[in-house]
C-alpha cells in the first residue's frame, strides 16, 4: 500500500482546507480540535509545519472499528488521518527527509473517520512556558514511526469520547492506561478489552455487568507467560 503525505505550513490556507476536509464534516463537539490548534499556534510550541498522513492504521480506532463500526449499517472507513506537527519549516521537503527533524517534532493527532467526536489518539509536547515554575507529572515518552523512522515525544495521551463505542469514563480510562503502559510492568490495553475483562469477572462472581461500576475493576492482576506479575489497567 502506498502512503500519501502532504506537507503544509501550519495555519496556512492549504492547511485549513485539508484540515476542514478530514476534521470537521460532522456535528460533534469541536472544542478539543480548537483547543489543540490554539495550543500549537502559540508559544512555546509555535508550530510551523503540519504533515497530513493519509490511510493511517491506528491501533485504537481499529479496536473500535472491530467492536462497533464494522457491524453498523453505515459503512465506515477502517483507516484514519494522522497529522504530524513540527516547530520547523519543512515545506519543500520530501516525506523521506523528515527523519532529520526529530528535535523539532511536537507530536501528532489522529482523526477518526466517524460521525461524532473525531479526535483520536493525540500526543503533543506539553506547552510549558517556564520550566522552573511549571511542572507536569503525568508525562511519559511515546514512540511512533514516520516513514520507517522512529520519533519520540514526551506527552500525556488524549482522546475524545466518540459517544458510540465509549463515553467519558472509557476515554478517561484509556488516557490513564496509555500513560501507565509506559511505566514498568504494566500492560497496554484497549477500552473494549477492559470492558471484556470486567464482564468476564462479573460473570464469574454472578454479578450483572450493567449494574456494576467499570471503576471497580481498575486493577486486575495477571501474569505473562514467563510468570512475571503484571498489572492490567
């Protein structure tokens, strides 16, 4: 499969045109999108370049797609658009030349092809103005690949509830789980997997899953094949 990359100047007419095409043809809540753009355009991030990566295979959206969207009457695409942000002007460059700009990488945002709440997995460098007085505790390094090259951004994951597969509770648990998965001896899980684990435990103890809070199984102890104790968040 061929990948399509379009390199645009952030906040340019071309950027807004491409952004409108993939981000706003829906009736959901636009505030997360607006807040992300506002954060990127001002200091200290001062984004200069946005790279649109089409036909992006997102692990989390594929999980939602398998659990819900692929079974709906309406046909939904199985792939997303990912927007990569840089604080350096990369216009005129080829996508394969981006690997030299790891230090200017600000992070990325995944846009799902859904009807409501399109903001998917989002990882952006924290907008810290003064490192001596501002501290963000819940940040961890996340790796991603662009044209086969590894990029790293230290961030706190964000996702918007889509209101069809999950609501605010699932979105909050996803963000916590993604952050915790960067810590030692903690598994990475999806929202649908956590719901399946919850219902399995409730069936075992003869409880009704619909009358039981999802937060009650926040910590589940398990073991990997080597016998190491792990925590599933």
